[in-house]
């Protein structure tokens, strides 16, 4: 008995032949489908690194904005002064991060950043003191003087401690905290168009107390660290 030949599958129709199913090739996806948030951050970072933007330029921009904020304070445009102060302070926080991220940082850039930070805070507070002086509020003027001195001492104690090999970031009134308090005081000062508030003087009083307390915290921290080097950092 003869065997039937094995059945073979019919040949697949060629592409474009009648009855054939067109093959789907994965086309390019949209940019919104391809790029995630991490991709956007990476792309932005790479573009910034390739640009001519330098950390020193960011630092100088922050300084100029703080000078603008001080001028606006003297004109009693507190809301605009608060906005300029906030943006300028944000620029101060970005220059260090951009310096580390881009690799464009220099030793002079770090020195310039620290120097401008102290000058910016002092310029805005000097304008606030002038405003209180025109109002005849001597107590508030004295509080501004204490705040300026305390802010400088907060920075100095950290720098001196680190020169001795002691990390010193403790304390309540760090620069970000001082920026938040002063920003709230400017935005909610009387005449800032955000209601009948008067938070500028209370903000200054709070900063005066907190800066002095922070200096004491850091002095005690450094003393403890130097007297007991084996103790874990606080």
C-alpha cells in the first residue's frame, strides 16, 4: 500500500500580494512616550553642562536679585522684594549643585559663592533696618543688627570648626531657615498686598533669637567634639 506524501504548509504570501497581511514595523515613538522624568533631567543636565553657563554666573545673578530686593524694600514694595529675595536665594542654592554636577566648579568659585552669600543677606537686612529706622522703631533696628551679627557668626563658627576638622552643620537657624523666615516677613509685611499683616518685625525678632541660639549650639558642639574626639557626631 502506497503512502501519501506528507502534507506541506502552503507558502506564505509575499508582502504586497493579494490576501497578505501587511507587516507592522515598530515606528519611532513620540518624544513624550520615550522620555521619562529621569530622561528629561539627564537631557537638561547635559545641555546645561554643554552651555556656557558657569556657577559664577549663577552666583552673580543671585547677588543682583538680592540687591534688587533691597532696593524694593527701601521703596516699601515688600511683595516684589520678597519674590526677588526668594528667587535670588534659590539661585544661591543652585550654584553649588550646578558646580558639582557640571564639573565647572573652581576653588575661587566656592570662595566667591560663600562671600556673596554673606553680602546678600547683609544687604537685604540693611534695607530692612533702614525701613524700621524711618518708622522710628529702634527696637526692630537693634534686632536687625543682632540678626546680621548672628548670621555672620553662624557661618563663621562652621567655617572655623571645619578648619579644625570638626563638621559643624548643627543648629536651628541655618541659611535655608533664615531665608524662609525673612521671605515670609517680606511677603506678609504691611503694605505687601497680601492682607493687613505685619510679620516683618516678628520675623526679624525670631531671626535674632534663633541666630544667637544657633551660635551657642555650634560653640558647644565644637567644644564637645574637640574634648572628646571619639564621640559620635551629633
